[in-house]
């Protein structure tokens, strides 16, 4: 057997091993987080819709004030981009809607003369206990 034939056989063997490994990986159970349930997605969207519907709401993010519509748009973009693994509305509030992932500063919600942290307000709106 010549050198070219040995090289060809080793390449063919390597390809077979790669294909077999790929097949085993494809059949192995996924370690990725389970997708959010339809109920959780609906709760998160309902919370964002509630923010959007508040005419007197100002959303304070990193020292800048945004309208309710801008806040809702921001959270809808942030959700899949940075918070795709959340499983519950509570996790969404804690991990996505309570503080800046860039600066760590808490978001605030101003309504009328009252300004409170977004996490507290959103947990109340979601029907969760205030932490």
C-alpha cells in the first residue's frame, strides 16, 4: 500500500469518526435550558404591555427618562437578546427589567410624583411578592 492510499484511508477513517461523533452528539440529550412555557411568555408580554399602557409612566434607565412606549420597546428587544433563558416572569423582572446589564444601576419607574425601583413596581404588577 502506497503513501497516498494510506493517507486516503486515514482521511476516510477520520471522516467516519467525525460523522459518528456528530450523530452521537445529535442524539445526546440537550443541556440547553428548556424554552419558556407559553404561559410564562404570555405573563412577560402582559407585563410589558402594562408598562406600555401607562400614559403617565416614565422609565428611568441609566439616568435618562423614557416614555412608556420606549420602555416597552427596550424590554421587548432586551428580552430575547440578553434574557432568553429566563423561565418565569419573576426571573424576567429580576434578570432583565430591574437593572442595567451595562452599568448595574437599577431602573426606576416614575408615575406622578412618585419614583420607585422598577423591580418593586413590576413585581407588584406581576402579582409577585415584593422582595
